């Protein structure tokens, strides 16, 4: 929690702050009853600095464990034909899979803060056992009792660091909005990644061809949408 956030705890009237036990009970119930979309699509923009410098924009279709990931922009260039990957994997940012639960973490109440019109309940968390990915703090939305912000730490053989995931409501679902991570690598280098999600939709179904493996094709030159310093941007034909 930031110093500013701690400072405004005192501004909340005591009657607006639920007991830690009741907050956690409602949190567990909200996670348990949270619906998961059968199908969804969204955009995400990712920026990496350090180990590898790059910027990309993607459009994704998900149905169960099936995923179609279309890369549409790379380092300021709009691809004439998106680069498509067909994958089979779980949603890596599914809040139900990432959020800490009472059976796996301890929770220590740190206070309540106001974020706009919402009250957030802040808990320090500690995993019951060693983990390479561990949630260190969670801010629970006081209206929906679902995670608004999840702070985490990573520790592995090649890297260690910390990061933040932000979630919010879209339709009747609770989806990831932003992510950032700062990592220190074993060789002394540092790396930073930031991801922003947008444009969520939840169609009732997707065409069967969505997850067909694309045919190989000749890669066409991309279109640059931003110009390097001292040069003019190339306008699309």
C-alpha cells in the first residue's frame, strides 16, 4: 500500500469498514460464485524493456483452453497480415486461478482505502509454503468483493522481481485490465514488462474456423504507423 493510501485510511468512517472476517468470507464466496466466460475476445498491448525491447499489439479469441492470438502491430508497424498463433493453454490471468485463497495463504488486514467511489480492503498475504509466484498483497473491491489489485513476487533460478495485476468488471465477468512486472536477472540485468487489456467482448460462440491452424504465407512488408526521429511517417496505401 502506498503512503498516500495509508494516509486516507483515516478519512473512512468506521461504520464503512467491515470486519476482516466478514470481508474475507464475502471475498471467498465471490470467487467461488464468479462466472467464467465460455468465449471471449479482447485486445492487449505489451511493452518490454531490458532483456528485450519491443512493443506489440495483439487481438485474442478464447474458447475454453483454445486460443487464437493475432499479432497486429510490432514496434509501430501495422502488419499487412496479422501473425497468428493457435495455442492450447489455460488463461494465464484468470483471477480465480491467481487470487490467494484461505487454504493456501494467510491474510493480515492492513486497512481500508478509498479509490474514487469505491472502498478497497487491503490485506497482506503470505503463502503457506514456498512458491516461485506468490501474492504478497491484495486490495479487495468493497462493492463486488473481488480482487481489484493483486501484488506479487516472483523468485526463480534465473530471475526475481515483483509486479502488479489490476482487475475490474466487464459485463458480468471480472477481467484483467493492467499488469506490470520488474525483474532482476541472474546476470545482473533488469527487465520491465507492461501489459494493458481492452475491448472485451463475450460472444455466445465463435466460428469453428477460429482455431484452424493458418496456412503458411509469404510475409509482406509491414506498414509503419510512427516515424523514427528525423523521418516522416509512411502513410498506408
